[in-house]
């Protein structure tokens, strides 16, 4: 539904150049909720603004619903109308809502419909339908100033849906909201995604948002996408930074010459019996350093960090056993205390 290839954006201001996007290839499938995370300045907002051509990419292409927007943007005046038309099918939701305070809620939603040239009656009907959809049927005549943050964002979402978009872009749409309201807005986005088959590309700095509603995610750093995939794929990628952030399993090894492995399991796969079986079969003492179990993208996922005595070379067979059971096993690259540290700890005991 959304594809970017080699997307690059270089800002030039006062003789300085900032490469905000550096060759981004993004693939968002139809009907999925796709999250983009990354630190401040990573290029997330620039990416989303380039996807709907609010920002003109320096190079690369953006295709939305099979239409090459970058080609449209490059074709002069007549193409301007075509680009506007294509853009009207991409909804955008903002962190600070961007509602007009002098207009009623209904009139805010009617605004893009006026631009699309709908009659007064059509606009009214559509606006009221959208308000109903976002759960604000009784607020049509209210002004934005009379609404809570969550209600304002619902209006923002209703307005974004006015052009019957196939794609909804959201830049930190829950960042100004408290946790409870955030949950309700995320639920609304999920419902819209499922009811309308809407594809959602959202930017967030909260891993919880990804955990709650995203099917796929990408991690940006310095204008590049450094990791991407479905949440299940990410969890199955050894050393994935996103997986580790989605699923933090802490736990430091208890001493030198220990092998620490992270075991990931999806769905019903029961780890516990496998671990005790391993312990019995190979007669090894296994300590569980940390464990987490949660629902990610609607699927049960668990991770467990365990410790085996001895170096990795001595544990090749037990690790092989775990893999044979269909579990995903990553040998964790954790700091092993230096002998001095261990001695100090021993001394403290
Ligand atoms: N209009 C602009 N002119 C010059 N530089 C810009 C402009 N917009 C963004 N940048 C620079 O591009 C880089 C990426 O900015 P961007 O706003 O995309 O980051 P972000 O990931 O959205 O960050 P945040 O999480 O803080 O919103 C930053 O170094 C920023 O300073
Ligand atoms: Mg931003």
C-alpha cells in the first residue's frame, strides 16, 4: 500500500546540509498497522511528510495505493491537481490535533469536504456519520475549546477520514494524551483499521504503542531504517534491537564462564517443560534470569533468559536440543563479569 525506494531528503539551510532521510526503503502492506520508532531527530516526521508529499523528497520514490506520487509531483501545474486528488485519499493525524478553534467540530470535519466540492447536505451527512464512527455523535455543535484532548484527537481522526482514505498517517497522535486516553485512541485506530481495512502508518516514540496495535515496525536511526519487519519476524531476528525493546528480559549472568541464552516462543509453545526436560536430559542446572510474556500485535509471545553453566562451546548440545524443540534460541551477548568483579561479589557475600 505504501512503498518508498531510496527515499532521501536533504535540508539546506544557511549553507548547512542536513540529511534527514538517507535512502529509506519502506514497504507497508495493505491493511496493516505499521509503526516507525526512533530517537528524536532520526527522521520519522520527515519520512511521514515525504510519504504524502507535504515535503518534497530530494530523491527516491513514494508510491501509495499503486500511484507514484513523486512522479505526479514532478509534472508541473496540471499534475498539481492530480497530486491534490491523490493526497485527499491519504488521511493525516497530528500530535496537536490542528483543529480550527473558531469552527464547530462538525465544521472542522466538513472543511476537507468543502475543498473536495461536496454540497452542503452531503457534507453534513458525511460529517455526522464520521462523528458517529469516532464516538462523538453528540459533539457536532461543540467548539474544539470545549473538548478534552482525547475528544479533540477523535475529531482529528474523523477529519482525516473525510476523504475516504485508504491510508492513515499519524505522527505522534497520542503523545499529548494521558495513558488511559492513549489506549482509547489506539483502540479506535485498531477498530478503524479492521472495520474499514484502513492501512495505518504511525510514528511513535513509545514502544507500548507498537506493542498494542502494530503488525509491523521499523526502527530509524540517522535517517535510515536499520530494522524492519512484522513483529513476529523481529522477535525471531537474533540481536534485534526492536525485539529487545519490545520484550525486555533483563538479567545479568551470575558469574564468569556462563552461557546466557534468550529463548523466544510464540503462541502455545510451552517453554517450561522443555527447560526442565533439558535440565534432566543433560543433567545441567539452569537458572532463569528473566522472563516476560505478553500479547504483541494480538499474538501471545514470550521470552525467557536462562543461564547454563560453562562456556558456549560446552553448551552446544543443550542449545541444539532447545532449537530442535522448535524454540528460537539466541545466545545473548551480555557483559560477563570480569574475574575481579566476581571475586568482589564473592567477597561481599
Ligand atoms: N525544515 C527543516 N530544515 C532543516 N532541517 C530539518 C527540517 N526538518 C527537520 N530537519 C532536521 O532533520 C532531521 C530529522 O528531523 P525529524 O523531524 O524528521 O526527526 P524526528 O525523528 O521526527 O524527531 P522527533 O522524534 O523529535 O519528532 C533532524 O536533524 C532535524 O533537525
Ligand atoms: Mg517528529
